[in-house]
C-alpha cells in the first residue's frame, strides 16, 4: 500500500526530495569530516557496553542511576576494587570538650582558708549571691571551706544525665593546705576561652559537678610531695552532663552533594539499623545536609565506638552482589595469608552476615592472630563461635587482651558469662579485673559479681575466686572496691586510719579488729569485727566512711603488708600494644605489629581525662623498664626474625606497651638486660660492699641501697619496691 501525497504537491517533486535526502545521508556517514553525530550512538553504547572496573572514583560517576541502583550490565561486574565510605568522609565528634568552673569545698578539718582577691573569688561570690547565699564573704573566710578551680573533660558520645570525672585544685595563691575529707558543693561547668583584648570569656553551661573529693594520699611520703598532692583531688563520676554528643560524618569537599550524602547514609543504614517499638526498621544514620551525616551508635558497639567507626569506614560505597562474592573470596585468602589480618577482619565485619562463614573458617587457623581477629568480628556480628579464641587471647596475649574483653562484653551469651568468670581466677591482675569489668558491663546483676552500694556512694564487690587474693580500687569513672577471694583476712598487728576520724586497730595475734569513729559532739562509735577484709570495710562504711577514706585505709594496709595480696588500682588492659608474630625458627620471635592504637581504646576501658592517660603511659614505661631488669627468669638474649640488638633501643616504647599491669605478663617476655650488663651491676655492688668492709663506713650510694624505697604519696600509682615497706606503728604518723 502506497501513501498518496496531497493533491497540491506533485508526485515528481516528492520523489526528487526523497532521492536527494538519501544521497546526502549516505555521504554524511561516509565522509570523515562530517560533524554530525550518529543518532544511534547512544543506543549502540548502551547495548554494547563492556564490563567496567569498580575503581575508587567519584561517587558522582554516572554508572548508577538517580536512585543509586546499578544498571543491568553492572550486575555482572566482577572487579573488586571497591570504593569505601572512608575514602569520601571524615569523622567529627571524637574530641573532648574542656569545661571549667569555680567551686566551694566544705567539710574540711581546719585546712581551708580565706581566698585572696582574684578573678576566681569574684566569680564565686557572684555565683553565691545569685543562688541567694547570705554572708558569702563570711563563708569563704571559714577554715572549713576552700575555693577551688573545677575542671573536667566532656567525653565523646556522652548522653544527657551521664556521669563523668571531675578534677579540683587549689589556686596557686590559696592559703588552704589540704582538700582531704572535703565535699564539693554544686558547681556549674562551662566552656572558657581566652580572647585577646577581652580576657577570659565564659560559654554555655554544659554540666554540673558535686561530690566527695578523692585525693592521692598514701601511707608514706616526703613532706614536699605530700603538700602538693593534698592541694588537688578528683571526684569520680561527680559530673552530670546537660548535653548529648553525637558522631557525624562529613563528606570531603570534592564529593560534597545532596545525592552523595543520601547515598552514603543509605549504605550505612542498610548495614546498621534498629527497630522501633512498632516494628519499623529505622537506620542509625541520617543525612542532614549535603555534607553532614549524623551517626547513632549500634547497641553492639556502645562500649567500643572506635571499632564502630572503623567498621563504618570499611563499608562499601558501591558494590554489586557478584562483586561482593568475589571480594569475599579474596578477603578469605588475605585473612589466612596476609599480614593485614586486622584490616581484613574489619572489612569482613563491614560486609555483615554474608561474611560469617568466612570468619568461622578463620577460627580453625593454627595462628592465634587469625583466630583472634576472626572471633572479634564474629562477636560483633552476634555469633558466639569464637569465644574459645577470645578467652585464649585474653589469657595468653597482652596485646589482644583489651579487645578480647570488649568483644566478650558485647556478646550476651551464657557461655560468655562462664568464660569471663573463669578468667577472674587468673594470675595476671589486669586479666582478672579486665574480666570483671567486662562482665559487669555485660550484666551488672550477674550473681557472681553483684555488689552492694555503700553509703549511696560506692560499690563493694566480694568475689569468690580461686586465684591469688587481690584488692582492686578505681580512680576513674566509678567508685568501686573489688575483693578477689572473699575469705582474705588482715594480718595483725595493724594500725591505720580511714580519714581523720576513723581508726582501725588490731593487736598482735588477735582474731578481731576494732573500728572506731571519734566525734567530739556525738561521742565515740565502735565496731568489733573479724579480721576478714570484707567485714572491716563494711564496719567502716557503717561508721560513715566515704570512698576516699576506705581507699586510704586499704592503701595503708597494703603498704604495711597487712593484706595477703596486692592492692591494685585501675589494672586495666591497654590498647596499642605490640604483638610479636611466631617465628618460623625453632626459637625467638617474629616481626612485631602494633595492635590497634593507644588513642582508640574501647571506651569500656578508657579514661575521661586525656592528661591522665598520658601520665599512665609514662608510668607504665618506667615501671616496665625497672621490672625487666629485675626479672632474672627471663631470657637474657634471644634471636628473633626481623629484629636485632640494634633494634632494641628503637623498640623501647613498643615493649613497654606490650605488658604494663602485672609482673606475670612481663615475665613471659624477654629481659632487656644482657649478661654483660648484669655482670657489671653485680661487680659494682661487690666493689661497694668491699669498700664498706674495708673502712667500716658507708657511702651515700650504699646508704640509699640499704634504705627501703617508697613512692612519694602515689595513692593510686603504687609500685612494689625491692626494699619492702616499713610498718607504721600506733601514733607514729597521725596525719597519714
């Protein structure tokens, strides 16, 4: 059937036009100079599109459609150079916020004083008048009060109403001498900034502080050190936050757009989500702007948010199901063969439940490092199969210990409770307390560890463990006393104080101990109890002893060797220690690898004050070096793959981080002292003794060696001294 042209157009003209168009079209396609684009080029490119690699590229690449879905050809992509969320984002909200205020300490035993004129006094007087306090100048001049500067650090991810530690200190020009036994009245804490030309400016109020002051007071000290430590203190969990802090991801400027922000939020939300009370699925992140994505922490990671952020950064920004399967095969090979085991396990954990079979196969590897990292990833995926590997790592390898405990605390399984109880009977102090901290975080009402709240101030836990006896105190985040071995008893004779008004006394050979509280107004109150440590602590609490007073009593008992075991303080496992891989040789050790980072410790074992963390690190290095030279059971020299004697000086810091809290951990490592150094020390000691025998006199160095050495008033940083400790006799040190 042919179409008839309109009657006003001759047929011949139509035929001529068709012929001309056909001729011009053929010439245009054949001519190499033709500028006309092929109208079918788009269709040809779409239908013949080859498989393209998934290189790390801009998220705005048009290989996805407007909704972020892949084209049909991308579904068959098998190249696994997958771009990750961490390549396009940075994390904010991990900094601590420094807060400051001016407060009033009350309840002092005539060790306070009238503060001299200063900006602190002016600020405190204004605050007292605002609160309606009458005669504020008269209160400040009382010897039972003291003006203090209050400082604190608001940690990341804190919620409204959460507690945190607070520090108090006397100003440099203060006439007060001691904060012992004091109570900080309610004080507001805010940000402060020094602005040139305008002085110190006060910001918004972020928190409030109040509570009993804990000072670093021990049984022995020099007067100068004692005076310095009595002028400052800490209030454990004394601050209450008014602010909620969240984490956020910020897109880098090169990739900033609303589309990319939403796509990243969708990727994270697909991996981490929770369900509302109505059963609706709700992602744990939200794209707020074209650059900012707000994160909420998944409940599994609430006590280890640094790992949560590592997993977030390891989530694939774009990946097809087929490419993911291929990547899983490569990751399994890397898990068992590569030195980057930690990074590989994080990548598998970021994939999610699809990676569980790979991680379970990693549990059968003969290498402890592979088993450990596989078990940690499985724990955060809710799988208990790796608990045996976690228990083994916590017991035998200090570098893995802190992460093993954090993973066990995230796994709410009956088997996890049992294994943590078993670890509380180990010889290592930090292993025992680390297991306690993990179990108390997992289930504070577990019958094995459940304690009692004394005087509405501090928790008291008595554990029926099988290991050596130990008393543990805390100086960070919580006021807590833990007795390992419920039946441990004081050794008599003993005499020490709990604060200024409570006296603890036991006569030689007696099976009872008398705890007495002296009071001028109300008369003396007395308790006679057995020599069990738990009974004495409960008696002191009944007489009104605060946590600082009970802690002082226990530290004095430890110095005087009235306890059957040591008194440990914050014996927490550390992050960022060095792990030495097994050597292929019959003896020695292989290459070293730092596990995690000291700045990325699980918040379960962290501290609120970064300055204290640095102090602890320096103390650990000194303690480690001193103990290593005293360890005669450790090998004097050992060959190791990848290390040499020249490397020892470079590895001092790494080795100090490897084991810090317990001598049992350190003895399993190598000794720094060589045979020549040991012989030189013995020869020097023999020469000194010979000189003393020759003339009957002693040099200052010899007298120093004979005299027992004590740390200067380190209430919560006590070290065992080679010389032992002196026992305090009744009435010898009434001020201690």
